[in-house]
C-alpha cells in the first residue's frame, strides 16, 4: 500500500437482507459497481457502513467476503472502533488475516473523553495493531473533536493519516497546514461538500458517502481538482451540492444521508435497502422521491438483484 493514501475511498454501505444478515449477492454487486466507477480504495464498517450497529459475527463475515471479492484490486480500510478495547483489537486482527490493508479507529463512542484519555488510548492501542492505522475524527458521533495536538501525538505513535468528518472547514485547513511537510501522512476528508476545497488545498483524498451510488462523479471531481480544471470543478461540485439538497434531504433525521444512500442503491438494483437497528429505512414515498431525483444524474437502473 503506497503512502500517502490518495483518491476516492467510498465508505461502503453494508448490504443487508430483510433478516438483517449479510446480503452476499448485493455485496458483490456493490463492490463491482464501485470498482467500475474508478474508486481508489474501499472503506468498510464506517458510519455509512453502519459499523456500530452490527454484531461481531456479521462484521467478520463482511470483512472476509469483501476482501475476497476485492482481491487486492484496491486498498481495503476497515473501521475497527468499538466501545471495548479488546473487541477493537479483535476486529483489527481479523481484518489483517482477511487481507485488509489498513484499519481506521475513532475514539470509543460512549463515555465522554478528555484529550489526555484519548491520547493514552491511542498510545496503548497503536503498538498492538497488526496493520497501519488512520484516525477517524467524527465528533458528531464520538462527542470528541480530535485536536491537531492529539493528531500529532497519534502520528508519533504510528498513525499514517486522519479521516476528518468534522465538517469544520477551519479545522481541516489547520490539519492541512500542520502536516504539509509530512508527505506520507494522509489527510482524507469525509464531508463531500468540502471535498473540492480541501483537495485543492492539499488533502490527499475523500471518503464521500455519495460515491456508493455515483462513484464516477466523485472520481471525476477528484481528478478535476488534481488537474486544476476550475470549470469542471464548478460543474461537478454543483452536482454534489444537488445530491445533498434533493437526495439526502428527503428525510429530516440526523442519519438521513445513510438512509438515502442505501435507498438509492436499492432503487438502482444494486443491493437491498434494509438497515440495521436502531435506524429505519425510508418509506415508499421517500423512495419514490429518491428514484425521481436519481434520473437527474443519468444513473443506470439495473436488475442485479
């Protein structure tokens, strides 16, 4: 795996059957859809992958089957965050045996943590991990916004990068400034509305949820940023904004984008739209709105299922 990690690395959804078991057919369909879209890596068990909602057995099955299908065609990153230190390590070790390339770890998400506590957590976890690791900054879910100081210390412990999903432009630019002289330390942006701005400013890649259903759009935007093609950047960024407005906002819940992305994939015929508890999938009327909206993006509606 070359460092720094670069490009579009979708936070892949976890296809589920109505029984909330793994949808293996949908998984293969989705992975091939992403790879045909030109993505540069795949991130399993992140927020869009509903990682915190899935049981350990299902997580392991997903990791095993996904790594087998991907077969080293692109790097595989696996989210290992759990409230238990031991379970976090168990997932990391399983990911290594299954053939993953790196793991992604956020602060444990139940107890409010101080900076000293999370720094000590990374200090103790890092030497036990069997794979390179990236930090995952997602304060909306963990109650802790990783500071530049904490990220610097984690880098000293061995972190190879950070995925920042804070949605805070100022914070992202502070990270970019701090690590501009660290050429192998990856800065990956999670907020797709900030993707173009941060790539142009020196970020190495993005983990946009929308790349699950329209990977080519985000790959093209990434390439346009590298080529400094401002006309193309403007055109594609407007499409990303439109996705946020008309697809993600058919529901008004805090998890609306997760539901919308899975629904879009279901409408397209790639995998089912079932969601793990405690979240609920979109209703029939919302599904119809998403299907109508997708026609604006010339997506292919298939009969893969």
